């Protein structure tokens, strides 16, 4: 039986010491009632490139060492002193110190789930492209592990602030928009179609009441914001129904799963300073990001902020996130459609 080394635990009392021999792991105390002599040594897994990795079980302190085959590394390497000695150990410790705290104390070989990244979607239900971008992000929010923040905004305020004009005011843009929406309906698989009185919907009726209502929903019942937003889009951009009258908004809220009492309570608050100021602040935030229309997607990564305009920038968003783009209808969603 080989002579045991107790240098790591010398001077420590029973049941109070670390016997881990991994330089990147925190101390692992013995279990209750277990002596230091009986405690197990935590042996880090070897690299897959090590041909002997599969033959290295964790050994109990005090158990005999199996015979070493010919060509084994020197005892210095087995003690962690090879490959540069003190300098190599210092490099390992420096790398460990540079890791986030949670990763620093993770067991080797144990994967850690990445924290979700924050992505903001600024949108207005008057914007058909906002609906398309909204549906794509809702499909990917779990696939990409992102925190999707829906930000109801007012497109008319953004247009005014940026000096931009709605496509309806530019004949060539309006003509292109109609063709584009028909193609995107099939490509993105969203039941979108033009309202019959397009110019009245866009230029006369607007979406102020609807967006104030969504702002109130976001303030008090954010868990249903996605569904209520979708129902308002369905009304104006799929079924050619009104979204400006109180009864129209209540119908959308009820179809989204809200109780009539909840919906009426929120509708009664759309003219309050709190709701009006919140919608104004969100719209101004979009302008500060550089918006000149909607939708815009804002992603916050590594201390940097990226603003992407339009519903057709999701492939670029995937690139920024380091994620895989699988088209506007990813396989998991496509299987359910």
C-alpha cells in the first residue's frame, strides 16, 4: 500500500476540511459523521483526448493505487505539477477568476443554462409589418432563450418625430405594400389581408385608443398582452373589423381571455395621465433608439444596443444572438400549423 499524502488536510480537525484536489472547484466538506480519512477525493474528469480517461475512477483516500502501466506520466504530473508547474496552476486559477461567479463553481462537465437575453419589440397594431415581426418573435422566444418585452407604441408619433410618411401617402409604396403583404401572408403563415377601406383605417381612424388600451394591459395584466395584441391585429388586418370603438376593443379583450370586468376596468383608464404618459414614454424611447417607423426590434448584448427596423431582420437578429435562423416558421411551430 502506497504512503498517503495528507499535506492538503494537515492541521485540520475532523469533519471541517476540503479534500478536493481540483484547483477550480470550491471545498467539498465531508458528509456528517465522516472523518477526513474516509472522505473521498474529488477527481476532475480527464479530457476526452486522454486515452486513459475511461479507466480513471474516483479513488477513496486510503485505497491502494492500481499498478501504473508503462509510459504513464511522471508522479509530478499526477500531482498536478506537470505542464508548467506553478505557472500552469496560476493560469488555471486566473482563468477561473475571470469566469462569472455561477460558472466558476460549476462542476466540470456539468452544462449551465445560459441566461435569457433581452429583446424589445416596439409595435403598433396599425402596422401590418409589426404583426409579422410580432408573430416571428413569439415563435422564437423560447427556441432562442430570449426575454421578449412587448412595447406598445404609437406609429403616428414616430412618423411625426422622424419626418417620415406612411406608405399610404406615397402611391408607389402603397401599391408595393399590397403585393408584399399578399406574399408574406403565405411565407410567414399569418392570416393577414388588407382592409377594404385601407386609407380610412390608416389615415383617419388610427390606433390611439387601441394602443392606449394595450398600454393599460401592459401596466396591469402583462401576462395577456400578447393575446390581446394579436386579437386587435386579427380584427383590423384579418377580419376587416373596427379597433377604435370601445365595444370593438372590449370584444378583442374578451376573445383574448380577459373577463369583461377586467377589460372594462382597463378601458376606463385609457384617458388617465398614467396610461397616456406611459404610451408617450414608450414611443419616445423608440425614437431615441432611432426609429422612423415600426416595428423595431432592440436587442441588448454585452453592453451594446442594436436596433433593427422591420419584420424582415430576424435573420440578422439570430446572427447577433448567436442563434440558428430556421425561417419565419421554425420546425416546431410548423408541425402544429
